[in-house]
């Protein structure tokens, strides 16, 4: 993670203005949230969890490749990383986390769909370009959503997807083990899962992409890793309805990415302000809660209440990140970027991290993902 990038005075005051506008529309609720109040249970409770599944590799080597052969080598290495980080095994650990936390709602990021195609229609057998990298591979190798749901169902705790944002969709060639090339396609998704028995209480799924997106030049053409959001309305009891958001904002480094992230945060707060119901916002916001990276966390929490702080005001609660191959036995998490934020005047009954210890020690991957999860029990107002 980088240190906080320098901002121009003009951009700083623009962000201040955005905070003021959104704050006028959605009053802050920080003073209204309490931790561990042991509520009367006269009000309905909602347990939510946010979990970044980790796509299985870092992808940063794609940006630094200077030639087409280097780019193909980078894709080949990334694919090897995806195989090595073994999502089917990690999914078993994730399903156990969810079983223990018993969330009503699970907000997932990096819900990867990996597909491939042999032979490549981007490169010929000698490595020369023959077509454009338009995503068209259809053979499914790993569908993280399907794999995780199967593990949950096997434990007798079925969850169903109720809202999905389909984000980045990209395809690149890699070297095939038998010679020639195979095209690898990654489709990124944010998904809201709910416990199957509660599915009838959720309505009005919505999803979208941010207007602000980061595009980076690369040897194979400009790369845009599209970011978006998903939402669903939950009718808890009586007249209590809440809108639940799931999002994954841009990374914080380099400076161009940080500026895009902050613009996405401003757009997200516009969605919060437009909600006719109180909001629970879940996700990987990629902005350190200690203020060491970008202005995003400060921008968000000027309007929204941070449930972790309400429950653990003196605990940094770090959630990110582990090594690219998940092969570090000791955690390297140093920042809290996975958040549960609310607008409602609700008690935070409990807030826990999940996956904060290795799920096994015999061989990597040791961690279920490169993040920890956050599970929060809220007592909703009427």
C-alpha cells in the first residue's frame, strides 16, 4: 500500500464541497450508534457480513509488461497463481466462516468467473496477433459463486444471490502447457447473497457502474478494471425497510487511481442520499480507516457510521492484506479497508472479524482470501 498521494488544493476543496452537499441530504448518525447495548429485541435484528473472495492473483505484472511476450508471460504467471491459490479449497474455509457467523446477508467482492478457450483466437501458434482481445471464451474453469454456494448448501445453509453487479470483463492469451496459446477470460462481480429462507423479504435488486473509472495504458491496449455496486431492499418487520449496498472501490495507488477512488466514493454517497430507506453499506472500500492512504474513508464517514468503530473504538481491526499466493504463515494485514457503514440510528450488537487466522498450516494457501471478513449484528429501528 502506498502513502497518501499529494492532492491539488482545487481537488481538496472539491471533495470538501461534496461532503457538505451529501451531508445536507443524509444527516450523520455517528452519535446515534451504540455498541453492545444488549437491546431489548423489540426491534428486528440483521446480521451482515462483507467478504472479498480474492480473484487469486495480483494482476499488477500485466501493467508493467513492456512487450507482447512479457505480457503473455505475465498472464501465464497470473493463471498459475490462480491455480495455486486454489479457490475450491478456499471456498470450504469461507463456507465455514459463514456458517459460524450466521449472517442474513453476505456482501461479496471479487466473485470471479474464470473461463478459457483453446486455441487462442488472439494469438497464432507462433505468438503473432490474429485478433482483438474481445472477451469470448465460454469454457468455465472456476465460477467462484457456484463453488461457494455449493459449499454452503453442503453444510445445510443455502444462500441465494439476490443482486449482482457484473464489472470488469477481460480476456488475454497465456502460454499453453502443450504449446501454443490459450485465452483466459476474467469476469469480475460483486454479489449480495442472502439466507435462502429470507429470500422473500428482499426486493428491488439494482446494480450499476461508476462514471469514474481508471484506465491504464498497457502493451496489449488500455486496461479498464470496471468498478460497480449492487443493492437490494430488505423488509425486516412491520414498516422497517433498509437498503443494502455492496461495492468495491478502486485501489489507492497510484495517484490517478486514488483520485478515481475518491470520485467513486462521491458517486456512492449520491446513491446513499437518493435512497428512500436507511442504508447499510458493505464492501471493500480500499481506503485505510486510519487515514493513511486516501480521503475516501473520511468522506464516507462524514455521512455514514462505521459499525466497527461503534463496537470497537480502540481496536484498529485490520482486514488487509495477505501475500499474493496466500503462502505467508503470519498475517501481514496492516489496514482496515473492509467496512460496514450505516445511516440508521441502530445499535451495533456485535462486530467480529472472520478468517483472521490461517485455516490450515500444512501447505498453502493458508488463508481463505487475502482479506479478512467483517460480520456485524445490527438492531434495526422501527
